[in-house]
C-alpha cells in the first residue's frame, strides 16, 4: 500500500478517535463548545484577555461549562453562586491543585501553592501556625509593617518631587515585610542584591501572565523544545530558591531550638523533629527532600507576598492619579482621623470608611488574578446535576464575581461607592473575592490587607500625587491580563505635604 495513503488513513483514524474520546466524555461533564482534536477550544479563547473570553462563553453555556485546553477537559465556574457553591460549600472536594505545567516543573509538587493532598494540608497547617507564632494578626506584625511604611515614606522623600517610576520602591516595602518574617531581616532600598530579587520577582510575574505561557501550559511539550519566557522564569525561580537555601544553611549553623527567630528557624526545628522519625541510615533522602520543600515553601511566600501587594499598590497610585477627587477625599479623611503627627495604625481603619472603600474598590476594579490558580476535584462529584470526575481541573472566574453587575452597578467603572451604604458607612460584600475563597484562598490575606491600608495611608498622609499627564489621558488598562493583571508603566511626582 502507498505509504502516503497509510499515513493519511492513520491520521484520519487518530482524528476520529480523538473526536470520539472527547465527545464520549462530554456527556458526563457540563456543556461547552465543541473542541477540535488536539488543540481543544484554544482558538475560542483570547489568551490576551481570558476574562472576556470566559464571560462570553458563559453567556452561551451558563455558569458552569466545560472547556478543553488541549485534550484535557476543564470545568469553568462563572458567577458568585457557582464559585461559592464549589469552593466554599464543597470546599474539600474542590481543594486540589489543578494542572499548571510551568509552575509544576519549578516546584516539583512541593511548597504551599502548587502542592496537593497531605503535603499541601501539612504545609498549610504548619505555615499558618508559624505565621501566627510570628505575630500574624497581632500587634507585633503591625509594628513591622508600620516600620516599613516609615522607611517607604523616607525613600519617597529622596525623590525630591522629581518624576519617578514607583515600581521598585513599591516592591521593596512588602518584600521587606516578608523578609522580616522569613529570615528576620530587612534590606536597604539601595541594596543591589535586594534590587536584583525585586527585579526577578517582577519579571517572573510578567512571564507568568504572558500569552505564550498560556499556550505552553496547554501543550507542555513546548517547554522542552521551544525558546521563550518560560526559560527566564525557570532561571529566576532557581536563583531565588538557591538564595533562600543559602539563608537556610546560615540559619542552621546558628539555630537555637528554644528561641526560634523566624520562619526558617521554625521549619528547621520541624525538620529536625521529623529526622528523628527515621533511622540514621535511612534519613538522607527525606532530609534532602525536606530542605528543598522548605526552600520552595519560602520561595512561594517570598514571591507571592511581594508581587501581589506591590502590583496592587502600583495600580492603586495609578487610579488615584486618574481620579484626583477620590485622592482628595481620602486625604481629607486621613487629616481628620489621623492628622499629620502620628503614623497610621489598623485601629484607624474602622473610623475611615471612605479610605477602606477605596482600597476595596482598587482590589475589585484591577481584578489582579482574573481566574485564580486552577483547582482540581479530589474525588468524583455530582455538581449541579453534572458529573465531574476525580482529577478534573476547575477554573473559578474571580472576574465574574468581582464584576457582578447585580452586586456592583456599572462594574467597569471605578467607584468607591460600591462599598459604601447610603449613610457613607463601609459596606461589606460577599462578592469581594480578590484573594479567592474556600480552602485554597490566599493564606496571607490578613497581612496583605494590613499592608495596603498602612502603606497607602502613609503615602497619602505625607505626599500629594502629581501626574505627568492630565488625568483624563491616564490609561489604566492592564498591559497584560493573564495569570495576573499588570498595570501599564507610568511615572509620577511625590510632592511632600
């Protein structure tokens, strides 16, 4: 038989087999667009604006539907009711971590963000307990943030009112807070090693949101054979992990188990306790894995705790430049409640409803993580009369919750009134989910909210913000909206009050 004919017949059979296997599974899953062989529904998703694509598909297929990213089915949850029902009401079942090949390769299933099962449960339990021991939710952690806010203000004074890009300065502040928790120390804002870390974390975030990476996550084979930003991500991730490994070694040499100083010390004490559970001849491999798991966990804390807060701060200042009347009202509230001669504290927040509403509206409006990280169901589940088998990836659309038009009238408009009642008091909303929800919600939510309030109020207490363009010409559209929404670059002047 002609080899060309054999090839054509073989490819045709594979094509039909792919169609059959996908269609046979779709009868159990929620409805969705018909996938093409191999590439699935990739052509129906704008990787530059995934949020918009998911919203458009929900209008056709409803709040729970299935997409094929390549040959793998992924269930999409759209709207508050669907997201809450899955992540909160069935939180344990939807608490698995879905596939994200780039990060899976970097973390090797370790750490707190991309681990699953007992590894994730144990690491999360230990991390939350340790953070509480180190002052999370207590006055001691607030003192650290207040100290860093004062350092941030002094660094901004050094700009002398000249135009500056705030990216790195705003990255330094939350990074120093995390540094003080992880290895009991902060950096000078001009420290070159520190600036290198900030730069690498910023570049990693941009890479993770790049449309090309979304393609690589759909077809992981590309990671091995194609050039691209993923190689830069792996390089930077390894650099940060190795930096933390060096810190772990330094701590190990000076460890006093009776007086733990920081997160690393608590982890080293845990590692020594677990080491005693093994016979001496068998403990080398567990010890090696434990050290790497320790380094990856702290890399997760370091990167996530720095970039999400610094990006939100950067976006907040851009919006305050765009809407000077909002800035003026916040500054009036700061003057009335705090004054000029003492540092802001968390007790002030309950007396500053407008400022609190502005910060909430910033987080809602910027839609920092449009889809959250992928989840995975840990066992078979019947969900809204559909059958979702164990191991199926799930994407919760946080955008659809934050932009719910019933909860937030004119959701595309930046309006602090979304979080204020008719009397001007702060109004909570169940749809406020910038940190996700359920078992996998951000473990550092409390710290992030404290940092946003104390850093922003400290800046506006001490400076007027001067834009380099007319407010109506300021563009707030993200330059990238993939895994995270990245604001456009800009400059401003910090004019001392």
